[in-house]
C-alpha cells in the first residue's frame, strides 16, 4: 500500500459566541478541507494558528504539503496601502503566520495550494498587491460575493493553456464565489492561469520540477460532492505531494 502524504491545513482562531464557552478562543479549520483531502487520498493535519515563529517553522517539518485556507481580509500595509473604506475584518497575526508557513514550505520544496484568502496570501507574500474591495476595480461586473449554497457553482472561469489547472478543467470551468477582495498586481514569477469573464484573477501558478505553488480564488473543497473537477483538483494536488 502506498504511503499517504500528510498535508497541513493552516488554521485560524474562532471565538465562541454562545453557551458556557462564550469568549473562548478555538483553533479551527472548516471541515470541508479535511473531507476533501481524505477523499483525495491524503492525510489532513491541522496546523494550529500561533505567533511563535520557531514553532511555526517546526510545524512544517511534520507535513509533506500545505494548504493555505480561507479567512480574513489581508492587512493592506503588507502590500503597501492604507486601509480603505470597504475593507473587511483583518487579522495581521494570521497573515504573518500564513506567510511564514508558506515561505518555510517553499524553502523545503513542499507543494502549496492556496484557497481563496490563501490564494491572496500567496500573491502578497511574493510581492503582489490586492484590490481591498471589488468596488475599487470598475471593470468588475460579476457578483463575486454570492449569496447561495457553498457547493453551488455560480460563474465561469477561463483557464489558460499549458497550466496545471488546464489539465483538470480544460479551457473553462464553473466555480463558486465567496470573496470581496481580488488580486491586483500579480507577484513576479507567477503566471495567471484562470480568469473570470470580467477579468478577476482566479488562479495563479508558479510550478517547476522542484516547486509547486498554486492559488485559486474559489472554494473547491466545498464542491467535491457536486463537481467532479473540484474533487480532481485535490486528487491531483495529493498526487503532486506524493511525487515530491
């Protein structure tokens, strides 16, 4: 039997809002990430959020690959801007935690998949910038912050040829959409491999023989039971991790 790869999922903090544990901080990730990795043949390993840099670096040693999960808006000063009127809640310590996980994993040549916020973290960590809200890009006309079930696709993405995503989706795919921040300037050494019809950067890649960094703006983990390509994306990621 092939050894299943251990894949870390970056965690966050959730504050309990009711019951006897009101106000308690809980380390968490959405269960959909766990389920998606198990279905794809991986072993999920939740990496608890913390602010100890040495601990964070040690955490990466125990995994074969990394998923950067969704969450808060990116702190704007990380990409050289002051906060604008329509920015949402930020969590700078989480940003720093995710960026350190990412760069440590890359230094150790471990594959990384960033999802939604994780996609944005990848871009900012390597020098890219963000639109703090969809309203700051006047070319956007698609509703990217959908009010619907998470497992339902809502808009099209066009996939670039000769990319990792094209091997899964072909020329286009249907994805869900739950975000209000979007990539602006793309980080150096990354290529855009998925775009929405209104030009939003939906996928970025920096992939070579010894490096695998992929970011997607949508939430494929929430669609593994309703969309074959979403499940296939995790399966292919797990296969790449095993290859390392």
